[in-house]
C-alpha cells in the first residue's frame, strides 16, 4: 500500500486552490456566461429536433409534400438539422472565444500566480 502523498503546508490553513477558484466571483461570472448561452440554445435545438421527429412520425402528409422536384419537406427539414448543428457549433465557438476564453485565461493566470 502506497503511503499518503505529502501534505502541502501552504494549503493546510486555507482552502485548496480549486475550492477558492470555484467560490470566486470570477468563476461565477464565467459559469453564468456559459450557462446563459448554452442552456437556452440547447433547449431550442432539442425542441427543434423533437419537432422534426414528431412531424416525421405524425404528419406524414405534410412531411411528404414536394417542395421542388423530388425534394420534400422532410428532406429540407433534415438538411436544416445539419445546418443548424453546424451553425450552433460555429456560434458557440465565437461566443467562447469572445466571452469565455478570456475569463478562463484570467482565472488560470491568477491561479498560476502570473498576475
């Protein structure tokens, strides 16, 4: 059996770094920025996907309507699922670069003692 790891005396009287970071205002703002973007968008996308599935199952006449040539509503909605997935990924990437990454980097720098 391995002996217990040495105890860092710098953290005996105070909380470990991760607890301090988690309880900080900076981290709360980072989480809020992430959640305020991710949760509504996730709900919207799941709703949109559920609508597609429900229409496919229960509105066959509507989904089978020809739009142009052999292209029907179901195919258009299916392609829009892919398009919306890529759009959300792109939008999230921009959001993360602009709002999340700078905050996370500031927390990391402070934690590493660089600021």
